[in-house]
């Protein structure tokens, strides 16, 4: 039985051709050129479904140079973004470590947050947008419930306060809300930093 070929969007087509011409992994349209790795993709698709159901997962992708790690990660990231999930990523290395005394762990965290991406901003740098959406939804919920937005935000973030840095994180989000409500862009910017 013949299947109708899918049309590739011009943006995806151009991105694929330019990236491959430059010898790098394309950021968009990877599903059009991906072959093999069916079991790995299926396993990570299950992870994506679980995440969509409010679960969590964590994976390391390990392989030799040129084995396709970056391609594979970009493919899975693209699928997650299409499902309207937020993604983060970072490569581990001498300057980006999980545990270190010379600032490498902080550098890894900074790189991860810099790479925070959404469907609308797949190249990263979307932390402020994510916080804005969270604040806007909290304001809407507060208005419907007849409560202050701070109360809604504190209740949504209550579970985070138990973790290391959680209290500080909720304080930063509250500061961003204050900056948003008062039109203080300096306070909002400081909260995002």
C-alpha cells in the first residue's frame, strides 16, 4: 500500500540543507532525514509521554565521537518541542560538570538555563517567556478564585521549597511578579538573572 509523502515545510527544508552543507546537525526537520535508531527513539518517546503526564525522566546519551549523539538529541528535542514541552540541554565537559569546586557546576547550570527552549523559541533563551506564562496563568487563576496572585504562586511552588534552593527560587518568582505588576523592568531582569 502506497503512502502519501509528507510535505516538508520550506523553513525546515532550508534549515536542513544549510546545516548539512555546513557539516552540522540541523536544528529543525530532523524527522525528515532520520533513519535507524527506532528502539532508542521509541524509548525516549515513552519518556516524553510520561513527562507530558507530569512525570520526570533523566537520560545520559553516551557514545564515540561521530556516533550521532548530537543528531539523536536534537531529534528527540524537536519531538518534545512539537509536543509543547519545554526542553533543556547541556554537554558535560571540563568546564561543565555536575560536581566540582571551581565553578564548573554553576557553569553547567548556567549553560542548561541558557539552552531552555520552547516550541516558539527552539534555540533557547526562553526562561523569561516561561516565567511570564507561569505568572500570567497564576494571575488568571487568582482572578477566578478571588485570591492574590502571590497566594496562587506560593501554593503552586510549595513543593519546591523543600528542596535545596527552593525557597530562594520561590522568592525570585515572587520578585518577578512584583516587578511585573509595578512595571519595574529592572526588578524583573534581576529576578531572571
